[in-house]
């Protein structure tokens, strides 16, 4: 069953569809709150057990921001020509991965940072909500 | 002169290059703080006088969130194959556009929301900072 948001005309996707779409992409954006202000970082990510996993550089501003407080993580694919696309947002809390068995598993994920800098910390987003919307081409 | 971030190996772009790149795209993501938590929304935008302009639906959660407090607005283009791309972030404050001459001007911008819902409010982001980074393909 397709759910359409009656206010916006936008299709609302269920959690399973959102997760399936998250698996198709490699780059998302993490939003965090720093001293009451929003910050946003593009990030290479992978999905592990239905959760978003990414790497940060120890001691970087991104690392410290990502490791405290609530986060929002967004992925989208849009097409300017057909003016359509989808967006998935994960709201939750980021945690540093410290358990060795878990580290061993996530190190095998298809996730290599694009920049040359060493990113030694692995972060997991524990989702509270996963929501997604799709805009279909207007007829 | 190209500036390279010595910690990350990422190229740091100046404000003029960031603005030029913002002009090339149509979709970005707005991050706001709601009750201490980050929220993130994909948004169709245009550039007007070096500032980000977009439309919101009166009374929507996005509208109320975007109209108070600091915002971060992000645009990126990435290429999974070459593992390269750029990202620009505007940090600033969003304002509802209310002046009639200004509304007349922004209504002529190439900016039509993709969903059918009426979005009657025009919002402008007054930038405090515009920063950008580029990851070039690794040799």
C-alpha cells in the first residue's frame, strides 16, 4: 500500500523501503548540534544491521560533534530533469564503536573514506526513527 | 592559489568558488535545531544576491523550524566511481522575506518546488560563513 501525505502530495515510504534505499548509496550528510547551532557534514557511510556506520578522524571537530548528542543523517537521490527523487532521514544517537568483535565486522564493510587522511574511529547511528519521502514526476 | 587542508588532504575552496558551485545546483539540505535536536530537510533552492533562497509551506514543521534560529545549508556533488566531489556549507540565519519588492524579485527566480503542495513562504538564508571542500580523485 502506498501512503501519500495528504498535505504535500508526497509519497511516504515505510522503514523497510527506506533501509533498502540507504543500502544503494555511499554518501549522506550528518547533522549535529554544536553549541546550539546546526552543523552538517557530508560523509561516506555503509549500512550494518540496519544501522548507519561511518568513520571519523580522531580529534577532528566532526569526530567530537558526531560522538555526542542526537544526530540526523540524510541521504537523497534527485533528478533535476524529471523533478523527482527520494530522501531518507535517520534520527538517532551516534556511538563510538569500541567492541573488538564489532570493529572486526565493520572493518570488513565496503567503506573507505575518500580523503587520504587517517580516520580511525568508527561511529554507529542508533536510529530512533527512519523516515523517507518520495516525490514522483508530476504528470 | 589552491589551499589544501594539511590534516585531511582536502582542498579548501574560497567563498567565490563556493558561491559559483551553489549556482550550479537545485537541491540542497537545510539543517536546523528543534528542541535541541538536529533536523534535516532536502530543499529546492536558488541563489539570489549571494544568498540561498527557498520556499516553505505556511504552517509546516519545516516552515516553523526554518524561520527561527541558526541554520546550516549544504550542497554537494559526488561521484562514487572516481571517489571525488565537492561540498559547500552555508552557516547563517534564515529570515522570512516580507518586503514586496524583494518578493517580486525572488518570485522571478528559477525556483519551483517539486511537490504539488502550495509553498507560499519565501525564506532567505543570511550567511555568516560559506565554506567548501573538494576531494580530488586519488592518484
